[in-house]
């Protein structure tokens, strides 16, 4: 088993992955632009350094947990980035939900330097990652995937190789389309049930036994009922994802009417100040569209 792993990006998901790796006996060397996150990482048992190049120079395998492709490029190509490392790592596991075409181009660029990059997107919240219950969808060179298998099986019990470079990113966009709409329709259904005067806690338990069931009820139902929007995955991140979904639907010549509505809900939620709340907070935006109180903002 590979015993030393690099990690760049120690946010919600990055921290959850670090916990699993450290618990399994890996030594984890990490960096984040936020000193507070580095401090918390140190308390977990990780070793924080000053920049991505210092991480990369110490490891053969490097995990990225970043918000978007722009951040990935900055970490790889920017000052004191991964390309400044000596020696360079052999494998990069990029868990970012990124732009598929840009991801493929970056993977080809890295291949010229002898680095295999796997776009290893994750379906699941930071809580699910921490519980090793998130789904990893991995695109890239199949041999490189096998070389990194011990890392993936440490991070999750559900790991799928989905094809060549870019396919992990593509699978994540299609998966997130369905997941996000499941979450949104749950929120809308709960608001509707609330308006009808139903007991929401009892109604949610009923829903779980009906054909309307989706895993969103287990993951987000209680958060919606309790108004607990402590982030496990943020609204602003899903707004980015849905924007990418619609971009690639346009490229493919496919209309996605429900996703257009979803983007509008997320955009309005962000405008209302909910960007950094958990994505269960879409229920807040739907409650704000209360015609009986004269505050429908459409």
C-alpha cells in the first residue's frame, strides 16, 4: 500500500478524505490557501506545508479537492504550483467537479510531463465521504486507475471506473443533474405539504415508504425540516455544477427545461445570501415564493 499521499484543498470534502486516509495509516501532506484549514488538518494528524509544489515534491500520489477547474489550473500551473515540484508526482487524483473538456486538455498536458491524471469525481456530501459511502466516478488511463486502487478503496466502498479522461467529469455532471432535481423536488414537495397543513416529520417518514422515495430524503430531509443548513455541500457549488450541466447540454443540442428552473432557484438563493449554506437550503428559497404573503419575487 502507498503510505504517503499529497492533498491540496482541505475544505469540507478534503478534510473528510484526509480523515479516512489518516485512519487507514497513510501519511498525508497537505496544503490549503486558508491557514485555519491547515491548522485543523494538523490537529487531525496531517502535515501541512506552504504551497502545492512542496506537497507534490514529497509524494508519488496527489489528491486534489478544489472548487472548480480554474482552481485546479492555478494549483497546477501557478506560482509554486505542482509543476514547480522536483520531483513531480506520478499520479494526480482530481476529485473536482470540473469542466470535462478543460479536464481532458489538462490531463493531456500533464501526460507530456509523465503524470497520469484521473478525473475522480465524487457523488455525495462531505458526510458521506467521511462515512466512506460516497460514490467515486473515475475517468482516465485504466492502468493508472489500478495503480491508485488502494487509495480509492480507502476513501470509499463505491468506486467505478467509467472510461477515458473526462468521463469522470461527464458522469458527475449527469449524476448531479438527477441528484439536484431530486433534492429540489423534495424541498418543493415539503413546502407544498406544509401549506396543506400536514405534519412534515410524519409526512417525510411516509414519503420514504412510497414510490416517491429518493436518497435525498435520507440525506437532506431532516436538514430541511430542522432548518439545519450547516454546509455539507454548498449552494454556490451546486450553482456552478448546474451552470456546467447547461453549458454541456447546449453543446450537445439538448434542452434541459427542469435544470433551467433549478439554476434560477439557485441563483435567487445566492442573491438572498444563501450561497454558503448547505444545498438543503433551497427550501428557504421556495418558502420565499409565498404568494399569500405577497412576497413572490418572480
